[in-house]
C-alpha cells in the first residue's frame, strides 16, 4: 500500500503543544509531545486505561540530530521515568513521538513484545540511514509467525508515512538487502569480525594494513555505481591499477572487495579500461547472491560479504 493509499491526518498543536497525527486507512496513531508529565498524562488517558503498549522516539536536536528509540508494554511508566530521570545517552531530549494503535494492552496488537522489538530495530536502522545519532543499540530480533509478519509489514509502511509527513525522515529502507549501513556501525561490525582497523574515516580507511576506499555507490538501473578516478599515486583508480587495497561498500552485509580481483575482472572484459579517465562498475544485490557488473558481464562477489547475506 502506498503513502497516498494510507492517507494522513494531523492536527495543529494545542495549548500544551501536543500534536496528534494518524494514518487514515491504517491502524497507527502518533502523538508528538514536549517533555512534560502533564502532556504525557493527557495522551495516555486519551488512549485508554493503562498499561498502554507501544514504541517511542526521544529527540534531542539542539546540537546534533540525536534520537533514542524504545518500546514498552507500559508507555506511561516508561516515559515518566524518561521525564523525571532521563538516561545519560539522551538526557537533554526535548520532545517524544509516541506510536500506538489507539488501544490499551487488552486489545492492542502492540502488546506483542516480538512485534515491538522488530519495529524498534527497524526504526533504529531507519533513523541511522537518515543520519541521526541513534543512542539505542539494536536488540534481539525474534522470529515471527505469518500473522505477526503481516502486522509488522503493515506497521512499517505506516511508520514511514507518519515519520515522512512529520519531516523526521527522508530516506526509506528498501529491505532488498542493499540498504546503506551507518559509518560507525560498519566500523563496529568490522571490529567484531576481527578485522584490524588502523585508520578510519568517512571515505578512506586502513584495514588489515591496506588502504581502503569507502564508497556506498549511486543508485542506477544496473545496480550501485562506483566510479574509479584520479591519477595521483594514492588515488582510487591508481590503487585499482596497482591491485593495492580494498573497496569497502557499506551496504547490506557490507562488502570488502580486494582491488586486485576487480582489476582482473575489468581487464578480462576491457583491455583498454585504464586508458580512460574513469572506470565505472556496478554492484548488484540479488536475493541470494551479490554481483559486480562491468560491460554487461557479472562476477559473483558474495564471498566478499563481511556478514551473511540475509535471505
């Protein structure tokens, strides 16, 4: 179902600066409220008798785009704690977005902890690709029954509608297995996988003693385009030509591809490739495999994935 099919309605802020919004054809409701016990009490009572299950996002946007994402079977008690004794990770939060299906625990689909945990982890990934500093770590993602999966899928679609219309996000997870992974998260994953990181930056690093170029790629019909250019001794194209270093693509399972493998593949298809100023390759994520594409020829690079490719 598209954003247009779900529909959207919001109301202006009232005297307590409470903003209400909802999808018209979905189930989710949103309350955007200030850090206030009074506002929290009004919203909880509006939904129904406590306990009220749901998910929430605490925002501190004064210095950085910082967000804390949580879930609870009892939003009133959990958020009251955040108001009175804020967590150090988000102690200066100013507003909270509360998401519920306007029902208390006896009727709400969000009373299912497995559903809440899946949505919490989805939101963590969603805000990361929108360049927020997410102060929450991903928790376990439990397996779901067919009914639970259907509910989670629908809720995710509604969350995108609500958060897009609230101007909190602009980028959306594709869930094709090729979503971009946040820079700091990539570093943590590599360390966890026992890679030696000598230097780390936004576009270059030194991994296992080798110069590494970090490129997320640009979306094109053939896949994610990566362009090699430059003629100085340490440029991307020169290192490719010398077969020295890696291409690190922070997408999906994260790819760490030896440049020597890429050069051999390119030359096999185009002996004159390095006579030109730039060389373009494309990385294509399939359901079960990952390919690099050059001149309409594919090479399987699934084994270059740092993590297991999700099916």
